[in-house]
C-alpha cells in the first residue's frame, strides 16, 4: 500500500491558506449580513460547533497513536493537519470578530499550536538530523552518586516493567494509554522514574532548546485549548444569561443563569 506523506510544501500551502482565509474574513466582516457579525447567532453558533468537531480529530489522533490504534499513522497525521487548519478558520469565524473577550484567547492558543506544529515539521527534522550527526557535549560521564542513582532507577524500572508489561524491554519501552488503563499506579510510577532518568542523563540539555521543548509546549497549548473549549461550552450552555450580559440569547442553551 502506498502511503502519501504530507510534504513540507503542502503543509506551508495549507498554513498560508488558513491565514489568508482568516484575514479575508476579518476584512470582509463589516460587509457581511448581521447574522455573521453577531456572536452567538445561529450561523456563528453552528460554525463554532463544526470548528470544534474538526479540532477533535487531532485529539482522536493523539488517543489512537498513544493507544496503539493508529493503523495508518500517516493518514491520521494528514487528517490531523487538515482538520486543525479548517477548524481554526471556523473558530475564527465563530468569534464574530470580537477579539477583546476571554474566548479570543483560544484563537491565540490555536495560532501558537499551529506555529509550533509547523516548526516541528519543517525545521525540527533538520535539528534532529544535526543532533544525530554530532557528538553531544552534555553526555558526559556522571559522578559516582549519579551512576548509583541511575543503577537504582533502572533496577526499579525493570521491576515495575515485569508487572506492567512482562514482554517489553526496558531499553525501548514507553508507557501508553493501555498501560494507564490497565494499571494506572504502575504506569504513573514508571513514567516518574523515566523522567528522573532523563533528567539525570541531561537529555534535554544535549539538544537545542527549541528541539527539547517544542513537544511539551505543543502538548501544553493543546491542553489549554481543550480546557478553554470545555469552559466556553459549559458557560454558554448553562450560564447563557451571564454570557449575554443582559442582551438577547440567540444560541441553543440549557440554562440562562
């Protein structure tokens, strides 16, 4: 089976298309019908729902990848990129152009997520290739106390691994969602030991800061966006009166507190 990976050129074109689409919408906003300029109107409400639905695809990709269910990782990745940009455009439209309110921060999180992801795909591989081809100065011989602690960590990791996943090798094993589902206590303990081992070895210090921190930043922004969406959905659904601030409530809701 031929797998069509997303090229850097295609990714950059998608990025440019998303930016241009958002810019065009904000430019033409004042000439659009009122329904497309008033936050909470049925048209913008449905646009936001569709945008969030598209942005759930990257979440599904992350769950499938970490749960061992991504039979076609390339297809999932391509869908995650395309749906992310389409969802970002729809969420920008959903804002109605009111960027001085708290929900507009979600757009900033989306923009930072997109920038982080594009960097990781376009520039990140070059830094990783340079890392593999170079001698990392941070990988120095640790002192006796550190070596002893590393021996203890590895022994403890092997003990935990025998319970967590007996058929796995400590040198190549990483915790995923099924492990957390089967034995959350052991999975959390193993992850903690692995992080301490990485800290003692100075893994992050051995590579440039952008390469070391792009993924934690990407994940943090993703969680901030998800949390922000949950808060926004809860407030407009159950606290519609507060959100409307005395104005008409034009969107579907369950309570007008």
